[in-house]
């Protein structure tokens, strides 16, 4: 939702993206992709973490989000800007900013022992500066297990054609 690069990540974005791809490839190499519609829900703990993330996002619950995302969390927005944890959380406190409720559809997940990739499609609507906007997006989350629980390390939003 931002149009600039934040948290000093500009110079590291290509390296970070390459590292994430390498990590995903390594961590998930033995786990086959599974569609929720074909195989049921993702593992219960991951499903709960994803639902907690979605609810906290829709309700601007930065306390829950801060605990759920890793300290080195990275968000790649649909406009290709990059945000770190601090900048990402700060967006929820912008006066007049409000997300519309949303529902993820077409959930696909790939789960390894200590990492998972979840994706879905949704209509993101929000109000900012008195103006309502919306776009259809694919969201991809990279989850890791830290201290015995699923935490969100990376999110990428890709705008889908209208």
C-alpha cells in the first residue's frame, strides 16, 4: 500500500529475494503442493496462525501482528515496494486507514517440517486519505517455525488482472 521502499531495504531487496527463493526451495523440497480443496485444511497450527493473521490484519491489531511476524519480516507490495516489520506495522496507525473485511479463496499450501508456503486470492479493499481503493490480489506467505510456533517471515502481493 506504500509507494516507496522503507526500512533501508532497497539495496538488499535482490539479495533478500534470492535468499528467500533459495530457502523456500531447500525447506520445501520434499513436500508436495497440496490444494486445500483436494486435501482438506493445512495443518491445524498453521491454519490457526493464518486465521489469526487475517483477523489481526482486518482489525488493525498491531500487537497480535507484531508477535506473529518475524523481526526480519519483509512485505513486497503489489506496486513492488518493500516494507520491513516496523514500516508494515506503522501503516495500520495512519489516521483514516482502514481495511475492508476479506476472504481468502483458492488456498494452496506447501508445508515442510519447519517452513510453509501459503497462497490465496482475495479482493483487498481499503480506505486511506478519504479515498476507497480495491484490487484483486494473489497473496503468498512464507511461514517458519520459531520458538515452537508458526511465524510469518515474508509476504508478497501480486496484482491480478481485472
